[in-house]
C-alpha cells in the first residue's frame, strides 16, 4: 500500500530525518568534552562511521540530495571532532579532571 505524499512533504520529512541523524553524535561530543575523556570510544567504529558518511556525501552530491548532504556533513563534523578528542585527550598531560596525569 502506497501513501501519496507531495514532493514538498517528502523533502520536509527528509530534512527532519537529516537533522535528527545529524544530531546523533552531538550528546557524545558534549559528554566527551565535559569529561575530557574519549577512552571508551571505539576508534575503529569512529573510522568506519566517518568513512560511511564520506560515501553518503559523495552519493548525496551525485543525487543532488540536500537532506543526505546536510545530515551526513554535520554528522561527519561531529565524528571527526570525536576522533580529534580521542587523540587529544589521550595525549600525555591531558588526563581527565580528577585523574592522575
């Protein structure tokens, strides 16, 4: 069974989905910044996720699909930020608050 939807409604649904997807890693970014620790984050998961987001960006550009482009660009930004935090907070002398460094 197919529900007829207007192109505007479909685009709006895509933009809302993109916004929600883009915010997926935002709580983790905030938590990592507050605790100054990314030790529990999986580096391979972040790398695979970032690779997938890059491919989604290529696909979104090829298809001229704004929701895919926006959602994945923002999510890639947050993922790259988490990768940076993982390396930055693991550096010597950058222990989390309350931990010996």
